[in-house]
C-alpha cells in the first residue's frame, strides 16, 4: 500500500526540490519498479509513461508471458509480463500493477507489466553491488538500497531488442 502524505507535506517537498534545483544541486534520480520479487531502476531518459493497467485483449497462440494488447489513447501496445518473461511468477492483476510504455523512444509500441511502480529513487541513496554472473543482457549495474534490498538497472534498449521479446508467438 502506498504511503499517503498530506498536501502540505507534498508542497514542502516540492519547494525543497525546486530550491535545490535552482541552486544547482541536482541529484541523479531513477524510476524504481518492482517486477515479481525483483527491484529495478530505470534511467529516466529510457523510461516511458507509467499508466494503470487497462483492460488487455488476449491474443491466442502467444507465449505465456505475453499478456495481450492494450488500447492506449487509440494506439495498440503489446504487453509483456516482465516477471514472467524472466521466468518468474505471472504478475497478478491488482490496483498496484502498472504498465511502463518502454518502446516509444525506439519506435515500438511495447509495454511491460510490473507489479508496482515505486516512484523516483535518489541514486545517492544506493551503493554499488557486485553484479552476479548475469545471462540476461537487459540487466545493467547492480545496487543495494539503504534497507539492504538488491536492485538492478534495467537496460530498456537491450530488453526490447531481444529476439525472444520481439517474437511472442508459440
């Protein structure tokens, strides 16, 4: 469940951020998402729009991780369940699940379904970690947050250019 804050707290935080930005003290931020049991960071230049999961149209004879097509403002987007694509459990439909429109910058109408969006994360609050022997080319640098949770950087271009990601048919 998302933490609820008052309008006053939100405004105070916004004023602090604007003041910091005006003074030239910018922080590097990344978008945090959870897909299954894994935590991911996306560079803001690679992350697309985040939207609540709309109704999805099932497409027969496709991979189990391909959730279907979504009509988003009149355009069809292919939807890949990111956790299931990586061999994890399918993402359950819930009020917290989100679609990340990741392929727009690359000319692809692709979206990945994630368990939930975790908002902007200050990269100064992460420590670099040793990257495990990783066979997934879309996994970038590894990090650990202040609570000791492991995070991976998602290399969106590497993900959407994978032949397996692009070939959803059985």
